[in-house]
């Protein structure tokens, strides 16, 4: 009955009838039709679900082939809301095999259908789930989703995360991505800590979370984008961290990393090989420095080789905190910096050249500065790199200035360099 409800358009139906007639005449020699159901399902997984369902009209041997598809991807696209609801209901109700991957996305609202779909999906024990229903208010993720014990991959958007009391964790989950969601400190902490083999964690654009407590012994990749007050990391295998604190984030006034060798931020990030700090508003940088140029400290980021940094060179705290980071990364090899302007700044107060800080960046080989406008603070920064890095081979500058660049170029070329091989390359 559900197949009958899912009416095919006249053109598609005539095409299927013609194909069925042709297939019937050669069914005995049709190798595809004689394939095992599992292989047929794998073949049909390469098709759009709608097209896969239509193969049920080809012949009796293909009638139920689509119900063994291991990968299901549903897009409402040009569907009317009613037809899409019928399609999703039919797929989840009639599917007979194991759903390895389930992916649904739409730009229409399905709040009245969502709980039913999640219940039907949970009974299929999928390994991978992606839900991107971005129209209307956030969807509350049903408790039944948190009972899918075999999940390895989970990606949710536009949702509310509230763990059921009986949540036992995702013991096989290695990838978790939550975007545009709301939750609480405790729910997120428990969700993460109950995923013992989690390797990749992405948390972006969220509400209701003040302190992020991330306890993940296997975590290797972390990306956080949002407003929060503090972050506590217990991730001994973390390799890459991309941290973006939104403009409304408040800096947690904890003991700064430079004064406390056991500070939780330092312990968590000390083993990184790569770190990206994006959209600095002073919040994250206050973990590293209280706005002071610091003396060289015992090595903290001993494995850190690559740094990607967005920085406002007119914000004195950001500049000094960046230097604190460089001081504690003795094996840094690659540095990429993007300069961005600030609406309020005092260039005289923030001039780098006025400070006599000396630093040794023995392993730095390449550096780049993006969005370079040729202003004094940016030129000063390049000058410091040239004087600090004896192994430096090149500094790439992406010119975005609107004024005459000849004087700026002349100043850059005249700068003393501690490395004879150091080149300054400017691109437009």
C-alpha cells in the first residue's frame, strides 16, 4: 500500500514500464537480476532513493531489491512535503536489511513527523546517522536515538540535546558533530565522556553551554566554535585543535597558563602537533597571557609544529599572547597568520617595534601573513620574524592594501634577516 501511495510521475512510470518489458524478454540472461539481494542493495545505494524505489517496477526479481540498500540518503528537493513524508515513512517501514548509513536533509519543516521517524530509524540500528533538518525551530532529538548502540558516526544540526537518564553511551562512536544546537554543560559533558573511542569532535554554534568539559581519552581532532566561558580538556591524544570563541564569549579569569604548570589548558594542549586559533577576541588568548610580554618559559607545546592564527595587530593583548604561544612552541616549523582590523585601536599603544623582546624561533621554516595592508604593526611583525628565525626560508605576504605599496615593499626588503636564505614573497 505504501508503494502505491508513492505515485510515480507519468513520464517516469512509462519509462519504468518500457524498461520492465525489455527486461522481461531477457530475464534469463540478465546477470544483474540474478545477483544476491545484498549486492543488489549495494548497487542501488549508488542511486537516489527515489530512483532506487522505482526499480521495484522492473521485474519481480527487483521488486524488493531496494529494501536491502545499506546506504540511504533522503533529500526533499523538489518534493512536496506530503510526498517526501510518504517516501521517508515507506523507506523506514519497508527496509529489511541493515542500514549502514542514514542521511536526511531538507529545507522544509517536519517537526510533526520527526519523533516517528527517529523511532523507526532506531529500530534499524544504523551505524552512521546524519540529520540536517534546518527549517524552523530546533528539533529535540528523541531519547530512542541515544539507544542506538552500534553508532559510529553521528552528525546533527538544528537540534536540542537532552540525554535520557538511561543513556549508556555510544561505545563505538568515533565521530560526533553537533551544529546549531542547544544543550547544557552536563548533557554535553556526559555525551562526550560516554563515547570512550571518540576521535573527532566538532561543536559549532551552540547555546546553553557555559563551561565545556571534554573528557575523551582517544580524541585526536577537536573543533569548537561558539560562546562559552571556560573549557576544560582531558584529551591526552589530541593532535589538532581549532578553537573559535565568539565575540560574546567571556574570558574565564583562571590562573594563566604561564604561571601554573599544571593549568588544565596547558596539560590538554601540550601534546598538539597543530593548533588553529581563529577569530580571536581576547578570550582564548587570555588563557595564554594577561597582556604582558613574558620571559621564555619551560617548553610547553613540545610537539607543536604548525600554528594557524587570526590576529588583530592593533590589540596589544592579542599580539603579546601570540608571542607567549610562540615562546612555548620551540619546534614550530610553519606559521600562518591572518591580519584583521579592529573597530577600536590605538596604534601608538600597540606598536610592536617599541618593545625589545628577543625570541629564538630555531625551527621556523615558512611563515605567511594574509590580509596584509602594509600598516606599521604588520610590517613590524614581519621584521620580528626575520630577526628571530635563523632557519627561515620564506615569508609569504598576501597584499590587501589600498594605498601605494612601493614604500612598504622598500621597507620589507631593507629589513635585516638572521637567515641568509629568507625570502619575502608578495602576492596580490
